[in-house]
C-alpha cells in the first residue's frame, strides 16, 4: 500500500477490516444497503460504523480545535522505549485553564489508559492561537500490537468538551520479548529462599 501511495496512486479498498482502514486510508466512506452513511476521516467514519446510534457532537463552531495528532517517533517503537503524543491545537479565542486529555486503546477496543493534564497536575493557564502539547511516556510499557490514540480539549471542570478526536491515529509497538503475550511489560523482581530444616 505505502509504495503505491508514495507513487501518488489512488487506491480504492473495499473492506470490513477496520484495522486496515485505520492504518492505510486517508479518507473513508461508510455504505449501508448501497447508500452513503458517512464520509470523512477514517477514525470518524469508523466510530459511526461501530456506533450508528451514537450522538455525534458538532464541534464545528467550537472556540478550540485539535488540528492534528502526532506520534513521535513516527515509526514502530519497542516496548519500554520512549514515546510522545503531540496534540496540535488552534484556539480562536482565549481559553482559560483548558484540560487536554488522551486515551490509548488496543486495536480490539480495550481502553488501556486515559491521562489528562488536570489529573497529572500539569496546569495550563491559557491557550490562544496555534500551539501544541506533548504527553511523554519515558518507558512505554505496552507489548507488541497496534494501538489507537484519542485526544480531547475540555474546560477546567471537564464538563464542556471543546473538541474530541476518537481513536484518531494508530501506532505500532514491537516487543523486545517474544515470549510475552499480554498487554503490558511489568518487570518484577524474583527471589528464592531455600527452607532450612531445624
């Protein structure tokens, strides 16, 4: 796929495999009984496909928008290596004490973590214009697999959402240990004691 995209070729893919759509598609269409239900960014269309009854909030007139999300480095990372999630935003007006959040899901939908700047005691006094915020995981404990990142901007009470991008971007983790098949790397310390008969 990537080689064809690099050559500027248009690829039309018809599939129900959501992971392939997330990884390769720039734009997605959701058809039901031959009728177009949704069109747009793959994450948004997949969200509608999975939850057609879900109320979709309209953030088009919001004073603060997430313009993009970056995963750094932009390549598969190893378990326990460093990873940054960079959230780019644009605020049309001054927003006092905003709260940025993100969520990481396994590709099968399991919610793994959902930190935000408020629960992390990282205070942002205000935002206006363009900027970005980074969430840094110095030693990412995730094992091999594909993971989805959501991002949000809320007011200081976390009751009003300015913007929310659900499962917007995907990243890949390569495990350093071929014998572990769980979700996270936990490094326990083992000990052994020989009982002494008395």
